[in-house]
């Protein structure tokens, strides 16, 4: 585990950044900074969804950073995101996460060390903006994938694998939207004076924008899947239509051939001199009659 302590003496702020802690090290943090032990234990649960709690004057927030979405068949909360936990109260901020994040160092160097933030809530608001920003690039990637699938579907270049791939896009969008919805409580919990709330308002605006984007992606995928199924059904109907037309043409002919193919000694017309050409003529007339009937019904 790496524990890094940052101090801003001018504004009396302390920021403790913790990476990949063990249970024993979390217990030490609990004693040192008077943090709730059960809330700290939640930091070790990899599948914990975003939430906010106010515990004895200390705000506890869990958020999830969206990771680059790999083209994997197993899409879950753990596979597409990683967790960051915040404990903060006046003058003290503790961030706990499993893997390092570049934006944490960026916020520290650009804003915390230079004394641009006088309140802990301002740091939290800036970090939340970066966390939400991690959802933008995957959304662009999913939109690009969706555009490609739209071109393939509308050009009717369909393959059985496409339906599975479309489901994966829908699943990723749904998971991301779910994380954003659960993050709303955490974002709403941060309070800042109106004169210092620009970063917080940026985070809230970005949150609304991302929710709309992922909602649109989810809806577009659903429409595209329905269109794919409609085209597939239409192709199946076209094949069945052709087979039905052939079967209707040959059904009466097969009936006639079946009658005269029976091996009985005494059958009418067997001794007729022109029986064979007459029978062929009848079969031709039947075929022409069926063709004209189909044309009249506009089935051909």
C-alpha cells in the first residue's frame, strides 16, 4: 500500500491519498483519523456501487471510475470500472483506491499545492468532475461502434454474430448508465458556497450530459436490434414466399402425375390415342392458370 500525505498549511488542509490498502492498514487509518471502521471495510469490496453516507460528521462517498471498455463477452461492474472512496470533513480529505489514477496527481499539483482550493469540498468537486469525465471517451467509442453497426444493418450486410455484438454494446451502455444513476446521490451530497460552486456545477452538468448520452446509446441499440430482427424476419419471409410459390405450382401437377402413375389395369383414358399430349396440355394450362392468378393477386 502507498499512503501519501499532502498538506496545505496556508489553508489548513490535509489530503491523505491511499492506494491498495490492506484490512490492517485501514484499521490504522480508522484510529488515526477517527473514521468509521465499517465504512472503511466497504472500501475493500470490489463490487460496491456508488453511494453517499454522513457518518458522525464525516462524509463518506464511493464512486467508480470507468476503465477502457475491452471487447470482452463478460461485461460486469468490476470489468468496466474501478472504485474510489472519499472520506472528508472540514480540513481533512482521505481518498482510497485500488489502482493509481493520473487525475489525482493532476488535481494535487495544479490546484491543491498551489492553494487554489480553500475548502475540502472544492477538491472533492474537482475529483468528481474527473471521475465523470472518464465516462466520456467510452461513450464516444460506443457511439462509433453503433454507427458502424447502423451502416451494416441498413446495407443489410447481416451476420449471426452481429446480434451478440449489439447486445454487448447495449450491456456496456446499461452498466455505465447504472453507475451514473447511482453516482447522482454522491454528486448531490457535496455542498459549496455559491461563490465557489463553479466546479461543482460543472460536475453536475457533465453528469446530466452523460446520462443523456448513455440513455440515447441504449435506446439506439434497442431500435437497431429491433430493425435487425425485422430485416431477418423479412428475409425469412421472402424465402418462404418463394418456396410456397414453387410448391403451389407443382402441387396440382404432382396430383395429376400421382393419379396416372398408379398401376391399375383398368383406368380411363389409358387407351386414348392422344391421352398423353392432352394430359400434358392440361398440366400446362394449370401452370398458366396458377401464374395468372398469382399475378392478379400481385404475389409475383
